[in-house]
C-alpha cells in the first residue's frame, strides 16, 4: 500500500514537471529561428520600452534579451553589435560550470563531496596535504575553499597555479569569492571526462539545447541567444523541452538555494535574491538586505564582470540577458542590478496617457556631477530651465539614503558617510542617474 502511494506521488510530481515544460516554448536546436511574443500582448508600454532602451544604450550595453514563457519579447542590439556577435560571459560562466558539475556527478564521474585531490592529485595548491584534503568539489562550488583571496603582484584573484592557491582558513569556515580556486573545477571536469572543457560543455549542454560557444582561458564566449538558451534551461530546472539534461533534481535545488551559512545569497556558483543578507566579491562585510532589493524574491542569476547578466525569474517565467561593457564598475555584482530592475519593473504597469507622462522622461546624455568625489556639496548639470527637480540618493544596494526637491542644482551631502552612492535626478520630462563618491 505504501509503495502504491509513493508511486502515485512520483507520477504526480512528474506530471507537474512535464506541465511546466509544456507551458514553455523551446527554440529548435538547429537554425536561428525563435518564436516571439508581442510586448503589447503582455500589456507592456512602448514608451517605457523605449526609455529602457535609451538607458541601456547610455550604460554601454551591447545586447539585451527578455524571454517570457521561453519566447522572445524584447531583443535589442546597440552600435555595431548584432545577434550574431560573440561576447564573453565573464563570471556568468561560473553558473554554467555549476550545471556541468551536476551532470558529471549524475553520470557517476565525480562526487561533489570528494576531496579535489582525489581527481587532481596532491599538490594542486600550496597548502599542506592535510589542509588541501579538506577542500572538496563542493567547497569550490560554494566559494568556501578557505584559500587566501588577498591579491599580490604575482597572485591575482584569477591565478590558479599552486603557488597562488594559499591557505587562509580551513575549507568550509569562510566565504570568499575566489575565481582562481573556482577554475580548478574545469580541470576536474577535463580529468574525469578525458575531454577539453569546450568539448565537455558541448556534449553535456550545447548539443542538447543548441547553445554554441567555447571556453578560452577559462572564460566562456558565445552569441547572445546562446546565453538566453542557457537561461531558459535554468528556468526549466535543467530540462530542455522533453530532454532532462540535469536529472538530479536535488542537485538543482541545492545549486539554486543557499549553500552555506556565510553568504545566504549564494548557491552553487549562482547568485540568489530574496535572502535576508548578502556578501559581495572582495569583501567580508555582510549586507543586511537582499541581493537586488527591487527584483523578484525568487530570482536567481549568473553575474559576470562588466555587468554580464543572466536573470532567471521562475514566478514570472522570465529570463533577462544583458551583455556589454561596464555600466557601474568591473565587479560581477554592481548597482546596475538594482537600476536595471527599476526599468524592467515598469514595463508591465501599463501606459498612462497624460499630457506629460513621467515615464516618458528622456535621459540626459550630458549629465555631469561636480566635484566628484564630493565633500560637502555636489552639483549637477543638464537640467537648465527645468523645474520641480526631485532627487534620490541611494547606496550601492538600492537603499534610499536621501531624498528631496531642489531648485539650485546643488545638493548638501555633508552628512553622508564616506563611500559610493547613486544620484537619481528627475523632472516631469527628464531623468539622469550617475554614481558619485563622498569623501
């Protein structure tokens, strides 16, 4: 009787997975066709789409894609960049590696709880054998290797040679974003598969989803739609249409949920939203807020240097891709995450047909702040002959620090603590956003 109940439960859960897959569209594995859905069908306002595109262009974006239910709603390229151009994923490729490790484990080629030394031999770090043995594959997936992330002239955070993989604390006792340590996962996969990393990636994921790219110096390169294919695979929990690529559902759950007790917003090389705190690369400071304050709580994302983004939102069945050059600094996690979601959130709020619609504000290309860094006051240009000027100052995590109106294009920032801030200035017809430093 118990076995019968378990069988019924299994069939029910399987039907739910199939139902979700069937509600999503998957583009053909070969060719370049991809079904679209009109933004107006979703109630998205064209003026707000245009405002979003203007903002993306002003922040060095090269390509931007939004999928809804697997179909393309928005796809925009800037300058000479096209849908056939190749671009790097930077650290967003870490999330691709996490998926590959899960597939390798389900094939019985590795176990994430094993010591890395089991696959790479001893001496792959400069640690003692005893300390090195503590570092498991899971330690690398969760950024808890315990290795020293402080950089030197010889050892950057990207260095993965043994001399630069130095002991700081025991594995599992500290979270630190260490790209050099992470890169050893590539060596593990190549060892257990007997293939170079690009071949293994194509065999495990590319050939089954149509994603086509290559790894060069541990960085993945592809076309924008290849990035979107991976985001769609993640949205559907490792299932591509009727092909279950990542069969280990427990691994997927672990990959996209908090993986350790230090950085609640980090899974297995995926960033997680909706948690009570977060940590950022290069810092041990715990931020008492969720990763992207204005984004959906269930969002998880792959983030890379210079603002490469793959946002996955299960609750709305959306995937958002942004590639380009830096908008607000080189770090994988930046204020751009909060800023870009302020535009995305407005897309589905409908159109307001007033004489001067606030959502039709035009970005100001010659917006300048001075002095920057600032001491007691910061002034701005570009709003000549404008009235009803409203400004908001937030920290890098989207929390409002100061908000008021001004008529003289100057703001008193003397009471702000030293650090980096974002100034958002708006009138009925114009808006501008820029980062500044307070001394």
